[in-house]
């Protein structure tokens, strides 16, 4: 059995495959093999190692011809049933009933990929089977309803009703195009590469999606979804021979070789800069002034030059991303924009380097160009600061070595990185996985002219440039809505009575299709594990109280590969409530302003040279079984190699004890950037923002979070920016007061994640650090937020809604049970999914129930509806009361629930989860009890939860972030209607 192979010889004779290359991937402790399927030419890359979180992906080069979103719609549609798995939605069946650690599909500008991951052998095989069948034998050829549901369709309820467009991708992209930043990045790519696939929108432009026909949709699949155009990826600890044999026998050998013209064309460089100006919508209440975007964008070589790409990643950080970066600072100093955004996108064939000034004035284009040119010329003339380069290289090298992608399996991310070269050169799948030598080479070039020559050649002397200007326009959304309404009305009026009746019939027919469940036989075709395949024991916590130099810390003893993760948790419970919004500001200021010994640029360099990062955040820890108790906290996170802990403590001390807060110009820059980034977050993650706001009506902990990072904080920052000159002195006074309140020895709890050797690095360092914290007592008095239900509708210039309902079930006398986790899966993938996503056309919907506080929520994402979604929420308890499921269904829901609970954790995540349990009072036996309740949940247990959901709904807390017109149409649902941004 070829597991964890070290040589291609271990694969045997490879009768059906041709060995193209093999390579030791030392940097990631793996062995790479590149194969080609002899019969079809399918490309296979194997990354073999001992990681039990196995990853499989099948992908295709899918360069689009137009902006109808055909590649994106196919990505959705192939997962709606196939030859071996004819159920209507195998993807959701897997989400409900597999132990996957990742399950999704993604459309990119030039490729579409279908990755899955699992730690369970049989589950992994099942996932591979469903995905291979989906991409090669989808049911969408038999059922046009799939195209209509996932892509677009005309919807007409009756002869008198309004004709509209609906469809999941159509509504998803309406949401995407509602974000000016997302719209800008799409426009940049289109502008730089007009003659290639990058010149159109692979996700779909809502204005063009309805141009796609069912025939064109199927033709695209026929063209590209063939093994000869496929990229198959296997990662982790598995029997590679078995997988290769199965792929050949079950799928690949069924096909002949077929030439597929899917080459990603190279855009010939421009001879001169191209300028493009376009418009984006503002709501009626937003100001036109200081709302223009300028972006200067350059094509930089190709992604096959890994050294060039990494060098520009570093240059982007040095010039624009780091605090005090010269080009960013020059633009801010010149008053061109209030937020400078930058990026280097090396994932497409021709990478893009972008400089973006946000919140600029309409007449600043020439100044924008002048400052960029003058600053880059100055950098070339004077050279790049050596420490800045070293800091940037260390920053990326630390991230690369750590390979911590949070909840995304690292094998998944390696596979996506590989396609950044493999897609454009069949012989180069592994060039982005061996980067240690690359970092050493780039370090060796610090004291040469290498980096300034790159600036000269690619940023100053490069004619392949697009200047894209995004100009605000009030009423653009309503203008487009009216135009579309008129177009559809004119189309309706052009139809005969028979044609109108046909549209109504088609609408009813689609709804009937959506209402008709898959048959028992179809559902049972999807492989399912048994409850016996599930580990009965919950994941452990790693909490040991340790005495280090007389200081008590909580140590989480896990293997971290030589990296220490330290979390300094400062209790904010006794901070006066009037200062709460300033806590949010302070958390964004710390580390980004001068200290007594460093400028903020120097401080940033020192942090990145000596650590893997120091960051400041705010969190709220609930208390087990309490609606009202909580611990608000300011958290200083640091990660560093064991040998760098001395420097880490010195830098923490510098930030906590020697931060200077008097620089009003710098403070205003930070305030403006917070405002810009926060609005981007609130509009792109409106589902969670609306939930947090609706929770703040009744929950003190949620109110705290809302005041320091939610809509309330945004309103505070918005007002502060507008009145900063008058309020600056008072802001500085309050920030200093907060520093005195917060950084006290009595407030500090220390969390430390490392192995035993790492713990030893604290000795002799911890006591001097703690001793410099303030010890004199401060006056404290118990305060509470005044809570009230507001039921708000927040208007934006977007075209979709985020609809949230919240409440608390502990207040109604109910207790948490693990069965609620099973209910979450049932609702998210059955009731809510069917009614809000499948029938309603929203891109997403979800719910959740807190085991700590008793808070519950329901929310939708990129939702074309509002009132209808709220009504669906109201009927949830009735659905639960009448819930029925056979033994197989319950097994499926239980497995899907455990999948979400047992997501593999990185060392950092293990430490953070353990510390969270320590503070909240959650014990391992509590978690085990909840797991047992999940494992033994019955349909009767689920029905009993109807009263819990009714209690949440009876609270009547509603918050919606959405389009002006939709909120105005439903004004009667709200107590208050206001603009998200003024």
C-alpha cells in the first residue's frame, strides 16, 4: 500500500499513467509526483505526506467568452445531481451527512475547482466519488430547472403580477456588484486584459447573466468539462495506488483523449496607459464629495516567475501595506484619499499590482498620478530602507513556515497555490511549494539594486497600465432598478396571452420542481457513514495553570513547531460605559502610532523582523449558563519563535508602556482608515453585522461588541472623523485614560500555547514585563448598558438584503442541549435552504444557538427578499413541531453536525479554544455531554426544540441591512429606518 510515498517507485508500474516528474517538497515535509493519464491526458498531481486531513480536488481551465457568468452557474449546477447520485442536491446531502473538513466549489477568472477534504478514509472516498460524478455526469443535461434555479429565470406569479428575474447566481452577483471595492477589482482586471478571458466577468455581471441561454450553458460544459482539460490533485496520507486505480477504472477510462482549447491567452502589453472611468452607486443620503476611487494598476510579468511574484509581494508590503509605507504615506500626506488600499494578485497568469486611493475628490486624478511617480522615483534614487525589506521578507516567510490557514486545511491551500503555476505550464505544479530557498535568495538581494530595478522596470517604466476611476453617482441603483423594471415590463407587454400563460406555467413548474423532494432511492444513492464511524470522545482542552516567576498563566501544551503563541487578555469589565467606543479606537491605534523609542514605521519593522506579528483585538467571553455575565477583553496577541521571545516582550512593553497618542494627524489617518474598512466589512458581511446589531437590543455582551466593532462603532467613527479637529484633544485624553484603566496587573490573564520547551522561554522574562504594568487602584463602579429593542432597517446603495432575527431562549426558561446543534444543520440545509435559497434565490442562509448565553439567530445572505424571508423565520417553529425523519436521515444530520464540531484545529486554534473554555467556565465534561446529546439525538428530541425556536422568534428582534427601495417598501416592519452610512 503506497502511503506517504518518498519515491515514484513506490507507485508500482503505473500502467494507466505516465510519470512526468517527481520532487521532494522539503519545505512542507512532502513528496510530489506529477502524472498524466495515458488515455485522456488528464493531469494528476500528488502531494504525499502524513497529514490525515486528506484533500482531493478536480478542476478545469474554464476561460469565459462573455460576462454571463456561465462558468459560475455551471459550478453551482453540476452539484445538483448526477448519474450515480441523482438526488436534487448531493452537495447539501454531503454537507448534512459527511465528516468533511472542507466541502465547496470555486469559480475563478480562468478556472473552476471542486475541492473536498476529510480525515476519515471512507468519507474521503465517498466525497471523491460524488464530486467526480458531478463534474462529468451532471443532471443539468436532463433538467433545465437546475439552470433556471441556479442561474436565472423569468418569474411571473400571475397575469397581473410584476415580471422579475430570479436565480441564485444572479442574486449573488447583484450582491457582489453592490460592493464598490469588489466592482473596482473586477473592473481593473477587465481593463488590464481586454483581449483575454480576464477581460470579461467569470462570476457574471447581473446586467448580462440573463443573456445566457440553456444551450450556451450546456455547450460551455461540453467544451471544458472533459478529463483532457482536468487538473486532479491528491494530498495527504492515503493509499495513492488505490486512488489512482479507482480514478482510472471508475471515470477516466470511460473517455477518449479530446483536444480542448482552453489555453489562457497572454495579453500583449499596452504601448501606453489606458484610462477608464465608470460609476458606482451611492445612497441618496451619502455625500458625493470625497467618495471617488482612483486606482493605478500594472501588469507584472507572469505567475510562472515565482521569484518575481514573491519580490512584488514584498514590495507591495514595503511601499504600501506596512504602517508608514512611503507610497501610502505620500498619498495620505498629499490629501489624496483617506484610505489607501493596495494589492498584488499573483494568482492569475498575468499578476496585477494595484495602488488605490479611496475617498478621494473628483479633481485629484493628476495629483494621484504625480505623487505615485514622484514617490517611486524618490525611492529609486534614495534606495529602499533595508529594515523594511528585511521585515517584509520575514513577515511572509513566517506565514509560509507557519502554514496556519485557520479552518481551511493547509492541503487545500497548497492545491490552490499550485494552480497558480500548473494551470499555465503543465510541467510546473510545485514551484510555489518550495519557497525557503526563494526567501534566502531574496534576503541576499537586500543590499543590491535588485528591488529598485524592479520598481524602475515594472512600476515606473511599464506601459501596461490601467488607470481606473470609480466615480460615485446618487440614485444609480434605483435608476438601474427602474430601467430593468421598464425593460421587463416592455418585454411582458410584447408577449401574447399564450406566452404570458406559458411564463406563469414555467414559474409554477419550477416551484413544483423545487417543492418536490428527492425520492428515497435517490437520497439513498449518496453514500453515508454510520454513527459507529464517529469518534465518541470530544476534542480535549489543554488548560494547565502554571506558575512562572510567581505569575500564574494558563498553558496549553501542544506541539507548535517551535512557535510560541501568547495571548495577553486584559479585563475591560470596569471601564466606564461612556468610554466603550474609544476602546474600539484604541485597539486600532496600538502598534500603529509612534512610541518613545520608535516611529510607527520602525515599530512595524521591528515587529516583523523579530516576531510573526503582534496584534490587538477585542473580544467578549460569555459565562456558562448566564444571559448577563460576560468578560469584555482587550487582547494582545503575539506569535514568535521560541528564541525570539526576549524581543517579543520588549516590543509588547514598548506598545503598552511607551505609546505616544499626541499625533493628531496620525490619529485622523487611522480614524479615516477604520471608517473605510469598517464600512467595507459591514456591507460585505451584512449577515453577521445585522445579527450582532439585533442581538445588541437585549444582550449586554452583544451591545459591548456592537459599540467597539459593529454598526454603533461605525457611527461613532463616522461622527468622529467629521468633527475630529474639534474633538481631537478630548479623544487623546480619553485614549490616555483608557491606557491607565486597561494595562494594569490586576486586569491581566495570560494564555500561552507551546510545548514544554516553549514554556521555559518565559522564565526570567514574564516577571519584568508584568512588573511594569500599573498597580495603583482605580475607582470602579458597576454600570450597565441601557438596552432597548429598535428593530432597524439600514439602507444602503446595494441591491440585496441581509435579514436577521434574534432572541434568547434561556430567558424563557429553556436550557441548551446538544440537539440544538443537530437542529442547526437541519434548518440550515433543509428548511431555510429550501425556502430562502432554493425558492427565494438568496445566496445563503444560516442559524445558530449559543450554548453559553442562550442567544439564537437566523440570518440570510445576499437575499433578494425581505418580508418573505422574515415570514419564513416565523414559521420555523411550526416546521420543527411537524419534523419527521427516518433513521437514515437522523444519522445523516448527526454526522453532519459532528463534521462541524470536529473541524481540525491548528496549534493556535487549540490554544484559543482552550482559553475560551477556561474563561467561560466550560468544562470537558460539558462538551462531552453536548456531544453525547448530538450522537443520540432523535426526531422526537428535535420536535421538542420547537418551543426554543418559538421563544427566540417571540422576542421579535429584527435587523435588516439592504437596498433603499426594499427597506422603504417594508417600512412597516421596522421601528426605525436609517442609512447605514451618512
